[in-house]
C-alpha cells in the first residue's frame, strides 16, 4: 500500500539536494582499498591501466536489476572492470551470482568519499589513469544511452556527435512513482538539473520542474524528449509544458490539546527549499483543512522543529493555538526554449 507520509518525506529530501549530486566528470576519482564480499582486497589504484565502472547501489529495484543484467555483457567482453558497491548487504546476492566484483559499503564510507548526496544508482566511468570520464546519478539517462557513452569512451575509432546537434542544457530524470501518486500526475519527466547559462536556464526552466509535453506531444520517458528535440535545429524555439512546485504559507487557529500522532520531525538540514524546518503531517484530518504532506512550521510563533514543542504547548494554558503551515502545490507553466549549440 502506498504510504503518503513516507513519500512526502522522500520528496522533501530530494528537493533539498538540488543541485549537488556528487563528483563530476573531469575530477580525479578518489582511490580506496577495501575487502570485497569474498574477502579479497580491492585496491582501486591497482586498476590503473584499465577502464573502470563504479556502480553504487542502494536498492535493488526492478530498473536497477535490469541494468545489472545489461552490465553482465561488459564483464563478459572484459572491455571494462565493473565494481559494484552496495550500501545494504541483502541487496547484493544477485550481483554476486552474475560474477561482479562486489563491495559492501554499509557505513557509507565510499559513498561519502565520492560525495554522493542522493540519486542511486550512482555510476562513475573512470579512464585508465583514474580520471572520471562520465557520471550518472539516478536514472538521468536511460541506461542504453549511458552505456553507449561508455562504449564511445572505450572505442578508439569512436566519432562524437555532430557539434551542430541542438542543445537544451538540462538533465532529464524518470518521474518517480511517488510523485505521480501524491500529485495525481499520469505522465511526465522530471528535470534533475539545469546548467547555468544554458538555453533552459535562460528560458527559466528549473530543477524539479515536471515536463509533461514538448511541442504538444505528451512525454512519458526521458528518451521521448530527446527524440522530439532531435527533429529540430539550432535556433528553433520549442514549447515545453511543465508543472512547477510552489510553496504556500497559511495559518489556522485550533483548540488545545494538539495531537502528537501523525506528526514527524524533519531536520532543517533537509529543507533548503524552505525558510524553516518543520513537522511533517503524515495523514489527512489531523487538523482542519490540513492534508498529508503539509508542513507545520510554527506553533504560536515558536518554530516547530521538534515534537517537544507540542508537549510544551499542551502543558500551557492556551485557549487558542495558532499554527503556521507550508505546503507544496503544482502549477502549470508554458516555456519556450530556444535551442542552441553547446559551447
């Protein structure tokens, strides 16, 4: 059963991590020396002279499982050394049976080393001297596209794409199911990142915008956006229909005592999208006209950063209590993006 409260927590966590995902292409990959699940030493420095794919996995869901089977071909051809890094032990059984080098990182020491903030699986392609050639966080690209890029880096006779290909300057991510469910969106793709000074940036596209149509064509997958844009040329203006998240503030007056059930603490570290931290509402009906996913930010002008504020208020002699809330709403927006040549 879909848990709306947990889904909203996940949404707030994702929104808070814009735009930093982790290390990027061009940086030197940090070296590490650990034991794999067989007890054998894995020293990344010893892989110099080989291309390496580091694949960090948090949850072995169906899309990630499918990618592991695709990665098996890389192991078989010996074109690249593949190292899988799991943050949870129970997720590694399948990977071990496919013949990968598997590392447990339950303390997330390697995750921190590679500065991965969110978006699993996280993939890093390393060239022979240890520099990062390419990265992919979450499912920003369909795996076949990321795989194609890897092969391009591994093949001496590879010819890059024409420099005349039109460029938007945004990374597109598969729209998570919990966003679809929570906000009743049937189709669309999520904007994971907008590059500074890109056509998308100039037009006003933002991270976490949801693209529903491009040129009146409904989009359900990342590749559909690329396909539509491939039929255009540099200088064309392309219409994007999007939904954008907007925070709204409102207040209500209630009678004491305040309920403690159905509220959960959410640290301010995860709420850079908002000016305050708050207590997340986990189900409808706790307060009048308040729904699951709304954020209680103040109680009688006191910041609601901890559940203890509820007890403090309930122990007082208040006849009425003022509650301040924040909520996320989606609003439709139309943008025209002028395609340009990538500099």
